[in-house]
C-alpha cells in the first residue's frame, strides 16, 4: 500500500478506500449531468413548456454525437492504465497524447456533420412547425462547440487514470457552477431563453474541456500523465475505440431510445408526455451518474491490476463493488419514490396536469434504479479488462434491444403504464445477461 496519503492505482482497496477514490468521479458525473438539468429548469420555468419540449426533443441527437469523447476517454483510459500497470509510463503518455489529438480532430468533423443533419434529424424526431425553430436554435449553438463537450468527457476519464480524481472534480465543479450562474443570468435575468441556455452550456463545457489542456501541457509532480510527442498508431486508436465501444453504444442507444420514447409519448399524451419524460430523464441522469461515476472511478484500478496480473485484487474489487452498488440501489429507489412529487414540482409545478403525469411516471420509472447499477458496472468492468466485445454486448442489450422491445410491447400488454415500466423490464433482462457474462469470464480473468 502507498505510504503517502495519495491513493494510487497499485494500492489494495478496502471499501472505505474505494469509496474515497471514487467519490470525485461520482461527483464529477453528477455535475456533468447537471448541465442539461439546469438548462431544463430555467427554460421550463422562464421560457415555457414549448421551449422545454423543444430542448428535450433535440438533446438526444446532440448527446449522441458528444458521447464519442466518452468512448475515447473510457476505452483509452483503460488502455493507458493497463500500460501503466505493465510499467511502461513513456508509452502510456504517448498514447494519452494521441487520444487527445484524435478527439479534437474527430470533434471538428462531427460538429460539421451534426450541423448539416440538424434540420432533417429534428423533423425525423417529430419536431412540429411550432417546435422546429427552437430545436434548431439550441442545436446549432451546442453543435458548433461540440469538440469542447467531447474533450470534457475525455479528461474526466484521464484525470482518474492520472491518479488525480480530485483535480478532475475541480474542473467539473468549476464547469458546473459556471453553467448554473450563466443560466441564471442569461435565461432567468436577461430572458434569452434557449439561446441563453445553450450559450451557458457551451461556455461551461469550455471550462471543463479546454482548461485541462493547459494542466496536462507539462509534466507535474504526482501526476502520472502529461502531453508528450504522440504515438500516432491507428491500431492503438482502434483498440481504444473498440474497447470503449460499449460506452458509445450506451450513449447512442440512450439517445435513440429517448427519441423513441418521445415519439410514443407524443402519440399517447401529446407535448405533455415529452415534457414529463424530460423530467424523468433529468432525475435518471443524476441517479445514473452515481453508478457511472463509480464505475468510471474503479475502471483504471481494474485495468491496472489486470495489467499487473493481480487476480486477488480483481476479486476484491468485484466483491466490494457488488456490495456498494446493492446498497446504493436500495437507497436510490427509496429516496426517488419518496421525493417523486417534490422533484417533479421543481420543473413542472406550474401545470397541475403535467405534474400529476410526471409524478406517476417517475414512481414507476425509478424502480429501475435498484437494477441498473449492476448493469452499468458490469459493462464498465469488462471495458476495464479490455474486453470491449462483452462490454458492448451488455450495453447493446441493456440500452437498446431490451428497451426498444419493452417500449413497443409493454403499452400494448398493460396499457399506458407500460411506457414508464419499459426501462424496468429492460434492466431486469439485462441483469440476467450481465450475470451470465460475469460467470462465464471467471476462469479467464480469475476474479471469482
């Protein structure tokens, strides 16, 4: 164990030590999820239901493009952490530098593509003539600065691999506070509506995505990663991307499923359905952020010990993580059921009918929290083991296949409540598959 106070990847992790190391990534992910939530709060309460619906309608498309940075960050940090575990620090920093450069290039390309396709995609997602101008306004501002969004996702993962999770937390909190203050000023005070919300978001993303470049620009004491001459290797880039494909799959699937939800809800409840689902997503973002942050925080540890062939520590990490996730899931389910109406009032308290619809939907939707943590961690665990295939399979089944099937069939079987319970059914089916993959891989990796 490290003699210093700083927790290192090579340490043995007790439950307390594991929670301490992952606390920063968890808070980082919560603050990241706050961006859209704060936008939604101010837009809904200051600009009205139409602008709020437009934001929720177009956001899945924007998120789908931005998650490329999450893919490179999670897959790349697993590769870099494993390389550190093998003792090759020089190569690890060359790979890190290459992945940062690649993210900038890919971000620029997809900003152009995203802007070109924005209008037809908005129409495909169901934007009415009333909603289309707002969708285009919000989307154009965010997509123009898409590279900063991708870099923010990238550096969140690499601050953890660099053994600097608290510094990563600092940048994320700074970005989150920037977003909240600017939303208050631009939307709440200046009355700029969606334009103000979008501007607040992109400025905050530059704080979280561009500012860290200056930190990693030189070698610093206690930080294992820094920019150096990149190792330009398509093979290694492909490896990082395929390793993180599950995270890409998860985010793309969530975006596609979100669009499908909106289409179904427009048919069942009209614009109120889309607004209600938007609130559910905000609550879901925060609770899922806890599981994602924990999984993101443990991933470099798993990768390091996998690279060091330390099977005992892999067993320890898997066993302790299962217990932590079980306790967190019960706490989240209980709190979300008790606070459902209060949380809904924050966003749609001005409309009694919409409030009732949102509260009812949330109480059903939130049952999924007791299941989802295991699936999120399971996918991240296999990413950390550099097994992108199994990780992607879990993500595909959980976030796309099972959810699409549930969304389309449950309302036909049990009525409109089926739309809110679709995610619960999907998580339950995915949990069976995740357990199967874990048991199947026990001999190969030696974690059981």
